[in-house]
C-alpha cells in the first residue's frame, strides 16, 4: 500500500492541475469507499487476489487526502486567514483519524465485527465529499 500510495499522491496532484478539484477529490474518496466495500465483502472463502485489489484501491483512496487537503484549502480559502483555516482543517482531520480508529475498536469490542465501523467510515467519507462540494467555488450559474 505504501508504494502504491506514492504513485497515487503524484497522480492526484497531477490531476488536480488539470481537473476541477472537486472531481479529483470525488474520484479519490470513491476509491476509499470502494475499498471499504471490498472489506465488507471479504469472508473466509475470499480469494487472495481480492486482498491485493483492496490494497491498491485503498492506497489510491487514502492518498487523496494528504495530496488534496493543502490544495483544496489553498484554492478554496486563500486569503489572510489561510494559515488559521488550514491549521483547523488539519487538526480536525487528524482528530477524526485518531477518534475513528479508537471508535472502530470500541464498536468491534461491542459487536464482535467491524461491519458497523466500515459502514460508518463509508458515511464519513461520503460526508467529506459533500463538504468539499459545499466549500467549492460555484462555477455554474442557474438562470
């Protein structure tokens, strides 16, 4: 996953120079959601190649956040308060990551499975897509 995520970060950065940032972020987070769906489908009889598929999809999905967070923040919130906004985004991002890991373990302890945690991760990832689209500059005008 580590090696693939290097390629993925470069890919997302490259695409962000050519496409709307919201589209690039949507593509990356869609990979992340797809990886969680693969995890939900894994069982005792799952073929080994599915685990490799998961690793590649997860690496591309995971890599969009470190690559795109500074770019999204810079383009959407440029100005005199950018440092404060970017700092707050990073604090919340890392707090959510730390809390999410703990919460997933807690849910597993209660339920004996990670199913609810994976579903929560899917909902959380989908919510980030919505937040990015809300913060993005409006390009289309309805008449």
